[in-house]
């Protein structure tokens, strides 16, 4: 009796551990675990690839940047907007082609050769032009057309790691602010005999942040009349998150940590925290005109507006329901009047 019961009990225990085809019941859990590990490995590999591509494209202005900018939806316009943009760029081309330009260079604080183009109009006012990411001094600057019509001197700058300027990394305004300080010194030397000499600084995107960093850290001379700032943004972290989620359709969790690791490992001289404009923008004391498009998906309107809101010095906001780089075209009269107002001081 007891023997039969024990045999039946052992058989039942055995049945609980195996399926009808003889496979252990736990093998299903093992299979799920294996599949999960494979999926995680694939996702991890893809994540690393995307991060590497972002770093190479945006932190070093490498070959991948050209493709990234070409396919950026924020810079692809509908037919009407594209026509406005093309017309403004053609006006800029006529201006540059009809004036003489000198190639100039200075040395950055950390020893890099920096290049630019200078048109001497014999004016007591010089406009320093700072381009956006992946552009250069040969790009078009429609927002500056009003200033060219006033026959000011023009200094078109190649940011470090762009155009003819040297450099290994793009710091989105942090290191570039010291380069701008050098350019203001050079520009003032050209008009130093004029007691009324003044500077105007225009910046778009990365160029706008460069100007704001320099102004916030008191690196700019007292004769800067005002800054014209098109689509600034709050920080590298903000732009990296926006780019990864919109262009790469990739979750941005952990991207800043990975970027900081690579920046530190490669001795770039800055981290993502250094590019946080919002931490210091309250220190700026220079009047500024802000340009922002509420339909800007290249540099989010919310980010540009946050910078404007945090700016505590004298400021003028010119905005419109248009994509990136179009506000100065659709709001020409407002921009002209704002420039007149600040120049009359």
C-alpha cells in the first residue's frame, strides 16, 4: 500500500516537470529569456550605432552631418516658403558678389587658426555674422539683409570645426564664445580710430548661442550696440533630445550620459552641462532682438522662446507662424523698425 502510493507520488512529481513531448516545463521560460536577451542585444547594438552616428555627425561636424542636415525635416519647406527662402538667398548672393571681401584669420584662445571674410565699407559699424551648425562664412544670411542695406562693414566668421577654421569638436557656443571675443577684438582694431565705432552681432542657432554665452560671461566689449539672435536654444541636451526623437525617431534616454562619456574620453574640453545656456543667461546686459518661428521644427520654438523669456536685459521679440529662418523675411518691417530703434540709442 505504501509502496504503491510512493510510486504514484513520484510519477506525479515527474509529470509536473515535463510536457507531453518530453521537454522540461522550464524550457519555455528559458526560450523567452533567450529571445529577450537577443532582442536586447540588437537594441543595444542599434542604440550604440545611433549614438556613435550622432556624436560623429553633430559633435565633430563629420561626414554624417551633411546627410543629417539634408534630410532634416525642419529645413524642408513647402513651395511658397521655399520660394521666399530662395529669393532672400539670391538677394544675399547679389550682395556678396558685388562687394570685395578679404580673407582673414585669427588664433583662438586654445591655439586654433580661425578664418573669416571681411568687407570694409568704410563704416564706423561692423556686423559680426555667426552661422548655424554645419554652415560657414559662404552661407546665406537673409536676416542680415537689412543690415547690408545700411552699408556697414561685414565680418563673416567660420566657427571652429567649420569652413576654413580648425578644430575637432563643436561645442554649440561654449568654446565658440571665446572665439567670438577674439573676433570682436580684431573688428575693433579695424575701427579703433573712430571714437563712435560700434559692433552688431548676428547669430543663428549655434551662432546665437555663441553670442549669448559671450554676453552672459561678460566677454564682449562695451561698444556692442545690440545682438540679433535667430532661433537660439536652451542647451546641447535639449537639442540632442529633439534631434534624436525627431530625426532618428530614437528614444533619447541616456544619450547625454553617453555623449559626456565620449567628450571626456576624447578630451573635448567641455561637457553637456557647460552648454546649458539657461544657467547663465540672466547675466547678459546687451540689448537683443530675438527672431523665432512658431512652426520651427529644426530648432524648437519652445526652446527659443524659453531663452527669450529668460533673457533679463532689454529685448525685442519678432515672431511669426513660419518655419526656421523665415521670420526675417515675413516680418521685414518689424525687424527694420527694431534695428532703427536700437541704433538710435
